């Protein structure tokens, strides 16, 4: 089963990314400055920050509406 999962990951992400990911578990991965993964990670983090801010603002708005309606 582990062999099948490993083979699937090898085909899915490629040998270099898989090796780098496995090495990063132990803290030995090299840093890549021009990787598309870094750009994707940055945009994903920005999206999460914006979603968190929006959620926080909506929660505050709902709290204020509840305070107005029920005192």
C-alpha cells in the first residue's frame, strides 16, 4: 500500500518535489527562490488573511446588530 501511495505521489508531483518534501520533514530541504509553489503559497496565505479579516468584520457586524435588536 505504501508503495502504491509513493508511486502515485511520484507521478503526481514529480521526483524533485517529492524528494524535497521528504527532506523537509527532517529540515534538510533546500530553499528554492523561483518556484511556482512559493508564489502559490504566498497567494494562498494572502487569501486566508483576507478571508480571516472578512470573517472578523462580519462577526463584529452581527454582534452590533444583535446588540441593537436585543439591547
